[in-house]
C-alpha cells in the first residue's frame, strides 16, 4: 500500500490521504473544489466547482502515474441533484473519450458547503 500526496491537489483537511495505491489500483479520497494554491473555492457555480474538482483529480491521477483513460469508476456527490446536467456537461468535456462507470447521488451536505465532490478508482 502506498499513500499519494501531490501539491497539484488540495492538501488533506483531515486524517486521510489524497489517494492510496493498493492491489494495482488507485483509490482517491473525494475531492471538493478547493484550489490547491489558496485552499479556497474555485467559484460559486456548479460549472466552476466541477472543473476544479476534476483538475484536482488530474493531479492525484498524475501523481499515481495513471490517467483518466484508466479510471474504472467514479462517484459524484451533489448537494443539489438539480445541478446534474451542468455538472455532467463539464464532466464530459473534461473526460473526453474516457467513460468510466459512474454513480451520482444527492447528499444532504458536502464539506465546506461545496456543491460537488468526486472520488474515483483507477487502474495503474
């Protein structure tokens, strides 16, 4: 087992790792739309927040030596399911040809009042 840490994603704000490599897979912690440089939200809209979350995951994937084409599963948490279409548009633009399995759910609340959080599992 190997812990992943990168400055290309926000530092953990609790007792967890940005990602863990185990058994040939990367398991990421959920990423919220914090800018790694400022630790503040990238914006107030679902579009801006989704873009930042995906950029944060880019950093964790790269630090583990993998990429979106190797992602097998994502889980998307939304504070409001009405934001699904806008989130999905940004998600599709960012992932391009990658089409991992995905679950999307609405939750009662996300850390720091985020609109979106995404976690993933990728092959190495």
